C-alpha cells in the first residue's frame, strides 16, 4: 500500500488556525499571568523570610 507524498504526518501545507489578534491576546494574557505569578511567589518568599526572622513570643 503506497501513500501519496503529502498525506503522511505534518508534511502538508499548514493552514492558519487563529487570527494574529487572538494570538497576540493569548500571548499578552500569558505574559500577565506569569508576571503576576512571579510577584506572588516573591511576596510569599519575602513574607516567610520576615516571619522567620521575628522572634517567637514566649
């Protein structure tokens, strides 16, 4: 059984899936999400360091 040359795998022509505006919106939302996650992690680490530096009241 012989397949046509363009029928296997991803060797065929690619079609655009989404518009460039949608791609830009997804990229922007991912960038904002990653920045906010980085900010949350930084604040968490700083608050843990501050709480460990404070003496435990007896």
